[in-house]
């Protein structure tokens, strides 16, 4: 009988320890500003910037309670780039794109893009001209019949590259106006 009381007492004490531990543990996870047993109201100072917000990174600020030292953090979203106008860096030819750049006035980040000359065919271009070029490349033996579909895919790119190599052009697989014109003339030639 004594053993039964000892086990009951141990069980009750264990439960008490678990309940007390859980409530103490829970208070650590609660925001002190909303905990039910607060003995004071927080007195926060101004927000202090820990990490400056920029175009490339988030910012972080903190404020501290002067009574208990509790810290609140807030994170600020990165701001978008403030780009100036596009300006040409290099000029296009009939077998090359030209490059344009713009610079962020806040952080100096440079954004670059290629602008292809009118009539350039490249990956995923579609249309009548693509299909005409594909048919000629087929007749010249550079392309298989299943690739003649009006979409400038990888097989067309490889065929263009072979055509360029065979004709002394820069073999990059892009259907520059110079390359396209030479292919179209091959139909009549």
C-alpha cells in the first residue's frame, strides 16, 4: 500500500513539474507586451537601424524597452531599383545585336540588355520567315523534315550554325539578317 501512495505522489509531483515548466516555457515564447503576468508596460525608444535598406538587401531595425531590455525587431523590404534611361553601349550590325545599359541612381547597379536588329531570328521565334528558312535548310541538307514547323527550336539553331560555318560566317546559331538573307538567296541560287 505504501508503494502505491509513493507512485501516486511521484505521479502528481511529475504532473505539477510538467505544468509549471510548460507555463514558464510558454512565457518565454509569448510576446512580453501581451503576456498576462506583466508587471510593467514596455517603454520603447526610437527605432534604431541595424541594417540599411537598399536596392539589394532588406533592412532591419530594433527598438529596446528601457524598463526590461526587451528588443523588438522589424524588417524592411528592399526598395526597387531607380533606373535611369537606357543608353546604347555598342551599335548593331546585320550580324550582331547592340547592347543597351541603364544604371540605378541609388546603388549603381547596371542592367544590360541586347537589342537584336530587325528581322533577326533566334530561339523560339515563330512565323512564316522561320518556316521559309527551315524549308531551304531542309533542301540544303542541314535540317530534318520533322523540324520544319515554323518555330525556331534547337534543331533549327544547330542547322543555322552549320550553314554559317559552311559559308564563312560567325557560327553562333542566330539567324541574323545577313544569315537569313544568304539562306533565302540559296533558294534561288
